[in-house]
C-alpha cells in the first residue's frame, strides 16, 4: 500500500483526539455484525497505552479514532453504499488489528507491522476525503439501551384451511383402508409446510398415532427417528439405539394402528427409502404426507405415480393482492388509492405466500401513507420475480442492527433444531454480544433480545414454541 502524501498526513495529524468519555463508552460496545470487535479492541488499546511497546502512540491514536467513527456510523438508521463500504473496510481492519495484538502478546514479539499501519492511515484518510457522515456524540451514559417493547402479534400468515383438492386426494373420511402417501411438491415459499401443518392440525385427532417431523437437507437419521418415536409415544429401544433399531421399534409400534405422519422438507429419495422402512403397509387407513422442492423425491415418495403428487402452485394476482393487503391493512381500513398504484411490489413476490407475507410485514410497520417507503422496497428487489433468498436478504437488512448478530448466531444450529432459550442466552453472554446496563443484568437483556427475535418470527407467521 502506498504511503500517504504530505497533505493527507497533515490532515490525519490535525484530527482531534477522541475525548475520554467517547472512548470509554465505545469500550463497552459488544461484538456485533455492524461494529465488529470495536469494544474488545479498544480495551486492548487502553491496556497497550500503559505498556507502549507493542504499538506506537500514532497507531493507537488513529485506531481509537477509527473505532469511534465506526461506532458512530453504525448507529445511523440508513447508510449509503459508500458508508457501508467504509464500515466493512474498518471492521475488517479492527479484526486484523485485534488478531495482530493477540499474536504479539502470545509470542512476545515486538515486530511492527508496517502494512497494518498503512491500512489504518488509508482508512482514516478515506473517511476524511469522502466526507462521510459525522460521528454521533457518544455520551458516557449511552450503553446501547434499546426498547424491548414487543410489537403486537398480527394476523396469521394466510388462510390455514387446507386446499380442498389436497383433502380429497388424502381421502381422509373414505372407507379406503390402504396406506396412502401424498407428496406435496412445490418451490420454496409456496406454502407446502403451511398446507401440511393445516391438514395435520385439523385431522390428526382422527388417528391413533401421529407425528410431524422435519428431515432437512443433511439429516441426522438417528435424531430424526428418535423425534418421531417420541411424538408417537412409543418406547425407546435401549439407551443407545442405532437407526435399524429405531426403524424396527417404530414399525412394531405402528402395527395394527391408524397413523398420520407428516414428513416435512425431504431432499433426497435415498432418505425417503430409509424412512419408508419404518411404516407398516397394513389396512389401517393410515396416511403419510411429505413435502419437498425436488420433483424426483416427490415421485419416489408417490411410488412413481405422478398422479398421486399434489403440486402446489403460486397464488394468482388477485389472491396475492388479497393476502398482501390483509397483512398491511386491518379489515376496517381501505387501501389508499396512491398505495395501490405502487403495489407492483406484489408482482415481484411471484405469488409466493411466504414472500408476500414477509414483504407485507415489513411494510406494515411503516406509515400506511408513505408511498416513498413502498417504492424503496420495490426498488430494493430484483427486476424480476424475487426468490426467497432475495426476500430474506431484504428482511435481514430491515432488522435493527442489534438483532442481526443474534440472528446470524443461530446459523450454527442445524435446521429443525429446537433451540433452548437458556442455553442460547448463555452462549450470547459468553460470546460478549451484550453488556449490562444500569438496572438490567446481562442475562435479562439477552432474554429480551430472544423475545424480540421470536416476535419477529411470529410477525412473519406463527410457529410452535421457540423454533426460530
């Protein structure tokens, strides 16, 4: 990296030193997606100032300035692309500096890293040159408190009545006694799980045994079968059963019983072939529903009879608009004419109920008469019909910055895993994501964030328990 010219070097030297109160406040900042390790790094720099043999005074000064700038910019509600780019560069620099300090302390080395200093100089110089947003004044008493008031739980995702023709395919009330397997096939977000859950809640009570289980892309077959066994209330075969033992136990327990099983999110035919061994093929009028995005998997589940597959299609334009406006406006409110004119955002949802509900939930939190906000959401989506990845990205970016770190942390859990609240809260605290405030303990604050995440999930459709 090239050295700064004389003018830039002079400009950096002229930057006022951050006041002690601002540094002290920033030192208490937790590790977050937006801030990175600003708090821990500043604490190390503070200790370094008392033993100035690892970094020069100039390095420490500029790093403190950079951290204060980053702290202030992260508190902005909306940031331009240029500001986001600079913040990303500053965060990476903070991480690298933090690692460099750890290495120096661990090895006892005193070797200076000229490249690191050059990067710090360049980042500060760019902040000045681009005239980025001014730093907010961080007060000593500002510890990042946030309102944990939860928004009201809205209407359900959409009508939870199962599709009539799907009910007819299952023939739940017919005298047909043979086992029936109905695969529900469709793209992500089209409502497969919602339809299966609606059927399960409405009709499961008619059966002696029932279970609703999720497979996921990379299933733990032992855990999956154990979960099914528990829901069926069958006895577990020994303390440490393997997959064949569990299959045998389920099969024996279901013999002669009428059962209703929903297997959600199937990804491979090979997994289905294993699960299929657990079900007795008797004449007890039992029913199995599977959901999948993969046509070949649906065919395997149907016994390769395509007419037995229920194909879920996206909503048409009228139903899409009905669902969208029912989520944004209460039944008593009429949609303003100028809002209808910018409702092309509905078209970009491609008729996918999950996409429609997520976008509607985002807009429902805004003023009903601010067409500009609606246009911003419309323009933020791609020029063609959006996929769920696009919608989820928009929803993630709409979250308060304080929640993004906690949400990303959940990616370490396997799909379908039921997260224990106390366990998760302790992990957040151990990772240093939070700090205590006056009148509130760390765990109390962490529980508030957990409740906020649960409420965000409920806002986009109710889910049982705390499965995020």
